[in-house]
C-alpha cells in the first residue's frame, strides 16, 4: 500500500516528499497511522551526517498514532489502540540492559539498518531511527510502540517520544535535581523547554534559561524559568551574579555546542553538576585544564535519551500532564503538514523558527 513520506535521498540532500510502498506488518511488527510527529533537531543531525544512518531513509523519530494492523505474535497492542513510538527500544539482553541502563542498549538502533519500505520506483528505504515517523503510516517492530497513557491526546503524545522524555529525564534521572537547588538550562528548544518544566516540577529554587535568542524569553518563563540570559561571552559571569557569585548547582546543556558546554561548566558552583544533552559534531571540541578539574570538583556527564526508560517514565509524565504540571503545548511553535517538513528543515539549518509539529 502506497503512502506519502519525507525521504532523505542522501546525506546532505534536501528531504523529498514522495510516495512509498509500505508492506503489511510481518511477525512481531505493527503498522501505525501517524497522528503527529515532531520535527526534532536530531533529525537534522541525521540529515547532515552528524549522526550516521543508512540512506536513503525516512526520518522522523518522535511520533504517535493509531495501530491499524499487527503481525503474528503481537499481543500488547491491537488495531485501534493509540501508541507512542519508541525510537530506541531496549533489547533486554546486552550488557547495558543487564545493568538497568536501557537507554544505552547496544542493540537499540539495529533496526535502522533494515529495509522497511521502498519508493514507488523500487528503491530500498531504511527507517532513520527505527520508526520513520515522517510518513502518513509506518511499519515498526512491536518493541517500538508503547500504549498512549490515558488522558493524553495523540497529537500531544507525539512529543513524549523524544523531547519530553529527554528533557525531563535529563533533570530527574541524569542530573538528579533536588528540591531547592539552582538550575541553568542552555538552549530553549523543545528539549530545553521540557527541562525547564522538569526543573520546576523538581522544586528548583532558581531556574535560569540561556539561549542565543532574546525572543524566547517569554516561552522560557512560561515553562518555569525565573531568570533569562541571552548567551554571550559573559554568560557564566551573569549566572554567577544571579546566584550570589557561587554558580548554579546544576547546568543542563541542550544545544550540543562546544561554547555552550564550556559555558554550562563555568556556570556551575564548585562541586556542581553539568549534564550534556545536546548532540554535537566531532568538530565541537571542548577543552579543560587539569588544575581546574581538580580545583572546581565539578561533575561533567553525558545524557542519552534523558537516561530514561520509556515504559516506566511515560505513565509518570502522563500524571504530570493530567495534573497540569507539564504543558506540552508550550513546546510547539508551529503546526505544519507533511509537505511543510522540508521548509521546517531549512529553517532549522538557518537557525530560524521554533519547534514544528507535523499533524497528519
């Protein structure tokens, strides 16, 4: 059956909206009709080669929709069920999974190398990050779908699949922000806005948002920021000035740029914690000298997918949504159709626009 999708023909090429032939689900597979998909910066990292996946591919890893068919052996979802796509399912058998670190599963992205569909001209297509959400419908492994929690609309649920899990998890699981601590969040995109809300939920006493754009201040404050700093060479000094010259307890970096990682580190107090969420390229080199590492006693750590377990965290996030503590509408600045995805990518490349949500 042919459906429309956004295809990445080759690394560095523009996305192309075209028809693809999608097969029926085989054993252990699920076919999903998409309700919405988020246009995430990670998709841009795939398209420009920062993160490498087989191409040509259908991108899109943050989505939700309705099950239309299931293959043999699938029992946890059925046709008609609403589901969230999980682009990094854990295998449960590798070393990381045995340690309970499912976000580091060695086999999470093995499905990205599969041929899951073909163009109408017969060219093999790969699912960019397992789920190929930039399409009217997709076929995925059953491990890539989780039931949508009660009370969460499908269009909102799409954002739970990456931005919200990552931002919330970065604060609660990776940085382990405690009540009363001070927090700085670098980068006010979808992940950053989620991290700001998570810091507020955690009970942070001061939450400083940092971004290169002065125009994001209103969004940041609505998400929970108590202070806003426009990124510059004096960012760390400004943050220390807001915290009695001490620096924040926790800095969460969501941009993946060497300059902001370094600024986040410099903004934390002695003994503070810096968590890097943003995905940067190999050219983004960050340097430290041995003396400062000893003197400041800070902790610098990476964070993959918010160090989250989607099966456990989705119900928690849903409870925050139902209670009004987590507002997903604040994460979306523009709602577009499938045909609008190439332009949304161009805007991201140019550093323009906010987070787009594709509504099917």
